[in-house]
C-alpha cells in the first residue's frame, strides 16, 4: 500500500509518503504565512525524491483539523481534489490524534493543544493507546490543565504554540510513519464528503445564535 | 488548428464555479454553486463562511462540470484560476484546487486576474474587437480600462472609495431592502420618479469615480426625513439615486471613448446587469455610433466561464505560473 499523508493544520507542513507502512520520505517545515505558496511545491519535491508519480498513490490521509482554519482548508482542498481525481477515498485524521503519537512512551497521558486565542485551545486528552479520555474540543486552556491534574498518571502537553504554563510541554514533531501505521487501515470516505473539522462556528454564526 | 480546452476555476467571493471553455469562446459546461442564500441571513458576504462553503463544494462542482461536458481531466489543455483580487480565504480554495490538478495531471497553470475574467465574459458573446474601452462595474470594482489588443490592459481610472455595487448594497440597506439589495434597488428605481435632489458624485473631467459621498447623502436624507416625521418614497429615492449613478458612469465612459478614439465599448461585472445602466449606455452608444456589448446576466455575476475565456488568451500570451502561485486580495490590473 502506497500512502500519501498531509497535515497543514498549523504553521508547519508535515507531509510524507509511505510504502507498506515504511516511510519513503517526508517533509517537516515551518512555513507560517507561506503555507499556500510552499505546500504544493514541497509535495511535488516529495514525490520526485521518492521517484513516484501522484498517480501511484493508493491512499490519501489528511489532517482535517482542528487548527488554523486557513491551514486546514489548504490541506483538505488538496486532498479532496487529489482523491477525487484518482478516484480514491480519503482517511481524514484529527490533528490532535496525530499529535498524541509520541516516540517517548514514558507518559501515560498525552494532552495535545493548539492555540485558539483568547485563552482557549483546541485540545483533548489521550492515553498511550490513543484512546480519548477527554474528547477533542474547543476549551479554556486553564480548564484543560485542571483536567490534567485529575489524571492518575504522568501527563504531558504536546504543542508547537507557546503557552505560559507550569506543565511539561513537548514540541510536536510529527512521527509520520507511526501515524500512517496506526491509522491508514481506517476505512476512507468519499472525497466529496470530507470536510474540515473546525470545532468552532464562525464568529458571525456565534453572534447569530446569541441573538436568536 | 487543434482546439484548446481550458478548465476555469473561480472562487474569489461567494460563488464556487468551474467551467470548460474551448478556444476562449465556446462554453462546453459551467457549474456555479452560489452561496447567496447563506449570506442573506447576515446582510452580506461573511468571508469565513464563504471559505467554508468553497471547501465543501469544490469537488462536487468540478465533478458536475466535467460530467456535463462529458470530458475528463485528460482532455483539458490548461487550468485557469482566479488568483486575485478577492477574499483571500475564498481565493485560496480555487487556487489550491487548480494547483493540485496542475500537479497531478502535469498541465499548465494559468493565473487570471478576476477583472480580466469579467472583461472576457464579453468574448463569450462575441469576439472582442480592438481597440476598446471596458467599463467594469461590480460590488468590488468601478473601473475604466483601455484595451489596445488582446490581453493588454491600461487602467484609465477607478473608484477612489466605494465600488458602485457596494454603494448600491449600502443604500439598499438604508432603505431596508434585503440583501443583495442592488438588483432590487434597480427594480424599484424603475417604479419611481427622480424627485429627490442628490449630488452628482465627482462630476469632473477625470476617469475617477467616488460613491461614498453619494451614499452619505442618501443616508443623511433618509435620517433627516425620518426625524421630521416624513415618509420616504423608496421608489422615488431609488430612482433619484440610480439616475445620478448612471449619469456619472455614462458621462465618464463616453469621455473615455472620445479621448481614446475607440468605437467599441464592453461592460463587465455584476452591475452590468443593472437595467438603468444598460438602458443609458445603449441609448448613448446608439446616438454616437459606438458598438456596445453587454454580456447576458449569467456572465455578469462571478463565474468560471469568463476565467476560462480570459485564461485562454493569457495562455496564448505565455502567462503560466508555477505551483508557488499565491492568492492576492488586491492586485492592480496592469501589474499582472
């Protein structure tokens, strides 16, 4: 099985190609606002470095959020068009689930966090096996940290955002091979049906709900 | 000569559209997914909602377009996409889609300026004849452009503040006309009389426009009348407003035609659907022997047909981008 993996949900581009669950090559780059300019050129280089054509891929995995709204849309649009064109299905994956995969196995609980501004984060709590103890949500960071205090084992925050916290924080450096290994066998969905997972309404929708 | 098939993709505001156009003038299929009913509830386009809708729709719109034309991506020679100006989040969806297709199928990627697309909408009606003056009037633009030949654009002037369509929508809001108010305001104008006295905006010899003063004049007039306890005759106010707008646009367009000694005028953009403007330009052009082209309503609003048409001529002029092409919220027509 040849799998293409893409995550543009943050200011980083994480992309990789694996063959039979072994990574052929990967890209890990901090791109910030240059995400749109660099993502496809980097993907093209990735395929070239693997001596592969986009048409060789069997499965497409994409991180569909939560995270940067624009970032998620870039990745999801590429994946949707790619999968639609190749008549393949997409395995959408939560950014937080991907972040919960750590090489270091000494932690009982992993708490991925993505800054959602104004004291809020997109966050969740997972155990070592990737089972959600606290499902992904848009939550006050302080509330998530309180939830961490109640955990019966050793826990760590995983994030590429900087927070003022006393908790242990590990930077997120995607273990793309392990993410593919763990999730590529999930049943894919029709690309038309794949949508970003924003976990949050737009401000206009929130205001409309408030005023309803 | 072999036919050239261009896939056009447009997502600069609240319409997701794909189109297949042959040789810049033969429309094989066009699909437009409009979000107008969604944004209606908010009184205008909400950029984040628009972006979300584009992602949702993009593959379905592309699929429907290819199916309708009975073509596959292998039949396409090049992919033309609107890269600006427009809402950045919206533009990015069409752009990433186009770049992905260009990458997968190893096809040329053609960047198209949205306004150039609007101008080339006329090419779908009849082949453009040069030199010409293009009047671009929409929710985001009010521009006079001189074209000496295909794909050559010289901006003569534009709005200094609000675009004409934007002004229509804002005035409509003051008159409690639901979004999108412009077309309704145009309808009402035809039922009224020009009884209100409004200033002709930037009534000078330049090719610049200004509509914010006129908009303020309408707002002040409405407030003053309401404070005095007088009822507003909305049809009459719509008619008075439309009269000065049409007058100033017609006057400056005709001046451009005379100054640049051209015999062809084309009108482009959403406000080209405005009945009042169409009537005024048709009458004046007939009097002066000017060949006027106004596209049918379906080509006036945002669509990918015009992008594919403009894309064909851009392609002939060697305008090809690589995969690093980025979206731009604003880009002068001459800079492209």
